[in-house]
C-alpha cells in the first residue's frame, strides 16, 4: 500500500464537506485544488478504489462507492 498524497487527502476532505450549491463546490475545487471539476472527479473516482482511502475515511468512501454502484446499475 502506498500512502495517500496531500492532494489525495485534500480531495477526500473537500468531498466530505457539505455544500449548499453545486457551484460552490466547483468553485472550491478550482480555488483550493487548482484543478478542473473533471479532473477532480477523475481523482476522486480513482481514490474510491484504493484501500488507503478506505482506511483513511471509511464512511465517506463506502458511501461514495454505494452511490457509484447505483449510478452504474442505472446505465
């Protein structure tokens, strides 16, 4: 297992926050991480498959995995 990078931890922390509007989250991604929303979701999706992310934030990662599976099943 490799350790999570600072950027990985920042992505998880940002995703764990609650947002009043979608635009606020997208703005925070640009300002705090300096990446596009598309890249953010690519990184987040990759993190969901890593055991290190699960060990760091099990509730968040498991919730996001369930959401991802429901969306995949709907396709």
